[in-house]
């Protein structure tokens, strides 16, 4: 009975005012991903209030942020040619589209918040809670938005004509993450309105950059020889698998967000229909704009200029085309785009954190608080705080010049391991449970392509790069892989201590039961039953 799940009927009052289920039955519903039923998992909060437009903007706002304005320089530095860079942006779209189709199949089978958490639980049920805890370690420890805050701070300082002093950048970045936490935690509807507004604004920005790029290519601007980078576009391309793997992580990070709706499905109107429309639409909008923006960058600047532009490549573009004053104005616009990205990422991440706490993952001060929608009853401020803490740590950590690209790499590596297990799980579910209702089915070649890419992206970073140092010297080129694996192993250790070592040492059994919080949220909690 260690994993017994209580029967419905909330009769017993707790000292904190919540109600708990008191009967225990055999826990395992073979078609239910986690402990909570669909009705229990979707209870509480703001209800279903996100339509097709908001969900499309949720994807656009998540994808378009720091990546397209910041990482083209590091991608070019890795692969050493314009042609290879553009090829990776196309590859990134195809990989993202394949992943999106896989997540559509999962999301329409299990239309509840949590994304990868739910899909891992649906497949990897044993040992109990191991997949959940491993995912939690990745989501909490690496689920920060520090990079977006840093890009905002850098661009605001450029637009104001101030030097980007390290502690000034950090101070502004900290202000951003605290502002967004309070915004979503205390005024959730205003947060969603601002999120949608900035997403539309970002589309307008990129459309303007793309059109400006066309004008540059026409030869009617101050840029000399705008076609230079497109002659022999693949000349000098790197031949190192490591270089391409590392660059692909950055491209995929720039496309990251195509699964954003899956994290908040409890709040989506008609979730299956909305997911099937908004997912492909949002990703396609971003892919077209991304490719157009890259062409514009390469038309307006030399390869050396782009490689040395750091995190302000979009500012370089406008400086070359329109002059210094336009460069400052563009930096302010990019800062707003980065702010929109932080707002969107934080919104979704807090819901994932809440789902982890609802499942019963042990957290300091008990998981009931972290699962709640305190204090408004509508938005999970505790889940936002879980997201805030690692973001603050990363912002005040090592120097941005080294930390920023390293953070991108570390974020990307464990995600590929998780993706590998999810796509393998898709094949397993197709084989073992062919009768599950699947409102959407991914075409097998897409799933195989995604699987092959995940395997490559897990292995290739350990191969020595052409320059023998990678893109984050003086750190070893393979360090980010080890750090990413270490984060996931932390989850294994945490699970083993929680589920095996402590119960065995102190002689107790973990007994789960469900409670309904004051805001209507249902949460799984564990009590310790002394062994006879």
C-alpha cells in the first residue's frame, strides 16, 4: 500500500483548512499519467481562458526573444560560414516541427498542463516517481530566464548610451525578473494582456527587419556590397561534429517554445482543437521571420563584424543600415522583445512548477504551498518563486561573456536527453497501447528524424571541436554536457533518498493522499506510516 491513492470523498478536515481524501485504493490507472485524475489536475486557478490567438502568441512570445537577436553571432563563430549557419536555422525549424508533431500527439492524448512531465509519467511509470523527480531537477535547476534578463539589460544600456558595467547589468536583470514574478503572481490578467501585446510587437519588429533586409539586398542603402556573404556561402565551413552540435543547441534554444502551450493546457479553451491550430501556426510564423532576419543580418554586415557583435547583433544590423541613432533605438526595441520573452517563459514555467508540486514532489516547507494559487487564488505565485530563485542565482553568477553561451549549452543538453526518452516512449505507447484515443498522430518519419537528431545531439558534443576549445573558453568544451548530466543525476539521488534511503533508515512507508486546497487545487501529499 506504499503508493495507494485515496478514493474520492473529501470528508476529513485538516488543521490548515484543507480537505483530504481518507480511503485508499490501488493506485494505478494504466491510462492516467500521474497520481491525479484529469478532473483533479485541471481544478483550481483561472479556468479555461486562453483561446487560439493567445495560445499562438504564447508560442510566438516564447520563441522570439533573445535568440534571433543574440545568437546568430555565436552560431556563425561555431560553423564558420554563412551557408552552414542558414542551413542550421532551416534544420532547427525541421527538428522543431518534428518535435511539435510529437508533442501534439502527446498533448491531444493527455490534454493537461505540465508538458514533458506528463508524457514521461505516462510512459516511464516504474520506478514510481523517478521520471517525475528527474524532470523536476531539470525544470527547477535549469528552468531560469536569466539570459533574457541579461539581454534586456545589455540592450537598454546600449540604447541609453551607457557602458554595460557588470553590476549595472545584473542590477537591471534582477529588477526584470522580480517585476515579472510580481506581475504574474498578483495581476495575472494584466500579465497575459502584456504578454500578448509584446508578442504582436515582436512580430512587427521582425517583419520590419526582414523588409529592411530586402531593401539592403536591393543595393539602395549605405551598405556596400550586400551580396558579399552569399557568394561561396559555404566556404570555410567547419568539419567538426562538435561545432555543429553546439551550434544546433543554440539554434534549438532560439526555436525553444513550440511546446509552450503543452505546459498550460489546463488553462486552454477546447485544448485539443486549440493545440492543433496554434502550435503549427505559431512555429511557422517564427520560422519564416527567423530565416528572413538572418538573411538581413548577413546582407548588412561582414562575417567578422557579426562574429564580434556578441549579444547585440541586431543593434549592429541597424547601426550599419541606419546609423548610430537607429542602433540605439533598435536596442531599446530588442530589450522590449527580451522582456516579452521573459514574461512568456515565466508564465509557462510557473505552471510546470505547480504541476510538479501537485504531484507530491517533496519541497522545502511542504508541497501544498508550492502547489497553491496563493495569494490571489488565480495564479501560482509560489510556482513563480520556484522559478525566480535559480534565475537570480544565474544572474549574479560568473561573467556574462562566458556565462551566457555556457548557459545556453547547459540548458540545451538535458533537454535532448528528455526528448530522447519522450520519443522512445511514443513508439512504446504506439506498440503497447494502440487503442488509446489519439486525436493527432505524428507521421513516423518525423518521429524517427527527431529520434536520430536527439541521439546525435547527445553524442556529438563529446567529440573534440575543430578549435580544440569549444565556444566557452577557458571552460572545457565538454563541461556543459557533464553539468547537464549532473543535474539529471541529482534528480536520481534526490529520488533515491526520498523514496528508498530515508524510509528504510527510519522505518516508515510513504502513504499518499489527496487534498483540496482553499483555491480548489487538488494536490497529492505524503504522510509517513511507521512500519510494524
